[in-house]
């Protein structure tokens, strides 16, 4: 074909023949054949691979220009890295002023559970389930063992492993051999000769993770059963996530708007919070929650005398012992951190806290700007005292305060957007900055999808769409998806769907959404809000709860009253309106069935706006 095109172009140039149209058509056919050959070659490569998913992502990442590059360090030995990583936390803690306060004082008023906590024995079935649920990974620990190997011999090791874990629980000892971590330095940016420009990635023994999972299951079940976790804690908890943490903060700000108040929010930045956890303080905090002396002793054994080895270019450092912080890469560590920071909200009843691991916000509301600012500064001082008492370091250079208000904002206020758990917040909660940021990411992802379209099959292209495009705008959409600026995001989504479906520019793509099984942006917003109401149904009142009259609206949720129209555009307003539109039969379905039915319904209708859903007369049982 290439020779034929060259021949036609030669005729055109030498003999001035009018063959431009033929050349154009030949080039088009040639380009299409090359694309199909690339797609066929890549498909064959994926299908013949031992790991098709990994192979597909290698092809996608090659188009993205992403390559796995081994850490290159210039003159930094494994021992140099180990010395630096082992001393980070201790150097930070040494600079914290000594406090005379007792870190356990805040826990004195906690109502102890009726029973104390002890580690119950594990069973064969529990160990089997834990092993089956381990993520398949090829990385080998200090003993050369990986998850795949453990799974292949699980039937042989379950019995002795169960016996071993029960013996640990009985003797209150965590085996020293399971407390060895392999550290791999990963280059971030900057001077490669500076150890501070490397991130330590820790790999613990696989068997240790199985033992830790048994410990975690028992601790979490106990704390959740007796409601010992603070309601302001959203990290590392079942049923809690970053979106709920964002919603909690946004709800507090919206309530301030409704009451014509200023909401001064302090966004705390803690330096190496996990690495700075004091073991003595942590262990002392366990008793008020009902932990028995034996259980505390086992956790003491888990925390003490842990060692790490740094591996660089196949060479290993000597062993360094670390007696501060919680183990990086562990399963138990995050839960212990939750216990460590759980009493922070107890220090101040006048402020509102939102805590996701070490991301903490402290909000103080007032009718006046000055009152909000003064109250926030006082709340900050109390929080700083708590951090100092608990030997955590607040990074004041990165800690910011923003006063949110619908009123004319004070000249002293910080008017810049702030990133909280991946969402940009502005002082008026107008979401323009967040939409701008998401739009830039989507534009880049759309360019990538166009390049991929000529190299991969429609199935792989759809996989890339969900991973590299859909995931960006779907994150926390239930919080910001009502913004008037979202039409820009929806426009980019339609362009991406046209690309997936092979449609022309500006061609109607509503049917493409349905055939591809992709929720439109408005449908996704509706879907997330419906799930939120369904999962928290007990928090809402229906008309039937308020009166005994047999009205047609008795099963509907009572709308939340907002004095200001600006606040009516928030999440709480829309979610109830969407939910009340559903038939009673659908509302009464179990959550899993409800989720599936609603999703299929929204895909089938492919709504382009909220009003399409709310004004439609065909939302009835038959449509589900």
C-alpha cells in the first residue's frame, strides 16, 4: 500500500495528473490498516500473556510515557539510607517541647465497656479466609516468601499457623522474627544524593500480616461494638471513607451558611505522624478503652524492638532497631493510630473535628468574622497542646486557616482554595476551583484516550476510560456534583464516550452511554446520592414518622428545611428529592439489590440533567 501511494504521488508530481483524491483515499485506507494491525498485535500480546491485566496496562502506560525506572542513587549506600530513615522520627520528636500534661487525662471520663478486651482464639476457617483475601503480589519478604507462594501451600500451613497464632495470644508474645522489615528507597524528586528525597517503602513478612489481621479483626470488632471510636474518625474504618470525611466538613460549613455564621476551619498538617507515635503513650491509652493487661502486653511485644534493613541495588544494610512510631506497611499500625488520636475531639466541645488518619480539620463557627477567627485561634492552641502532650509535631508552615462564609469576606481572610483529601474547597463553596482542576486532568486523559484508540481494542480502551478518565470526576461527585460548572465536565465526558463508541464530533451519544453501560455525570450524581440515603436510612424521618394520616406521601422522607436558596443546592437537598422519586417497592429492597436495580435503571435512561429524572413520569416499579 505504501508503494502504491508513492506511485500515485510520483504521477501527480511528474505528469501533473489529478490524482489527489485517490492519494487521499489510499492514505486513509493505509492508516486504517496500520491501526487495525496494531490493535490485532496488541490483542494477541495480551491474550497470550500469563498476566493479561498487567500486559494491558504495560501497553497503556507505554502510550502515557510511563516507564518503570529503578531507583538510581549516586553514592548513597544502603547503610546511609538506613541511618537516615531510622533517625527521622526521633529527630522530630526531640524538637517537641516537653509537656507536663498527662495524655491519658482526656480518657478518664470514658465509660468503660462492660467486658474487658482479650484476644480470642483463632480458627482454621478464619486463617483460610485471611489467606484467600490477601492481594496477589510477587514481592518477596526477608525470607523470600510472597503472597502467591503462601496461597499455593495454604492447605499445608493452616493448621500449624493457627496453632502458632493461638500460642502467641496465650503467651502475649509477638515473634521477633516477624518484626523485620525490608525498606526500599523510592526516588521522589530533587537531588538524588540527598536521602531526604527518597520515600521509604516497607515490606513486612507475609506471615506477620496474617497474624496482624487476626489482631485487627478482634480490636476493631470490640471498639466498634461498644462505639468507642469517635464519630469524627473516618479513616481505616469499615463503612467510613474519604468522601464521608469531606461530606462531614462540607456539611458543617453549609450549616454555618444556613445560620448566617462564619466557619473558621484549621487544616492541620502533622509531620510524620505515624512515625512519631510514642509507644508508651499508646499503650497507656489502651486501658481506659477496656484492654486487659494481657492484651496490652501482646501489643507491647508487637511494637518493641522492631528492626529494618534497607535494600539498594541488591545490597543490604545492617539492621537498625526502631522503638518509635507504628510499622509502615503494616495492617495493625493504622488501627493503633486511630486509638492514639481518638481522644483529640474530646478536648474541645466548642469546635467541630473531621479526622481521616493524620488529616485533621478543626472548625469553629461564629456570627462574626472576628469571633470565628478568635475562636479558631483558641481551638488551635488547645489542639497544639494536645499534639505536644501526645508527642506529635504540628507543621505550622503547612497548616492553614480559611474562614468560610457567604457574606462579604474579610480582607484578612485567606481567599485561596485548599486541597482537603483530594477536593478543592474555596471560601464560598462554589466549587469552581475543583472543577477547573478536574477539567485539566480530564483534558489530558482525553488526549491519551485518543492516542490509545489507534492501538488497542474497544475493550481495553473502555478499561482505560474507567481507570484514567472516569475515576477523576467520579471521586466525591456526590459532594460537588451539583455545581453549576459541572456542565464543563459533562461535556468532556460526552467527548470521551463518543471516542469509545466511534462516533463523530458532536454526534448524539445518549444511546452510546446505554450500550457501553456508562453512567452520565448527572446520573452518577443521582446514583451516589441515592446510595447515601439508602445506607443512612435510619437518620431520616418520613411523613409516617410524624403523623398517622394515610397520605400518599407518608413513605417519603421529610425534606430538610434550608432558609437560604444557596444552601438548597447542597448534597442533603438533592439526595432527599432524588430518593422520594423512587417507588416504595424499590426503596424497600435490600441494599445490594437496591444498588443494582438503581444503577441499571439510570444507565437505561441516561439522564442529561437532574430535572430529567425529577420531572419524568415513568419512574415506576415496572422500570426497575
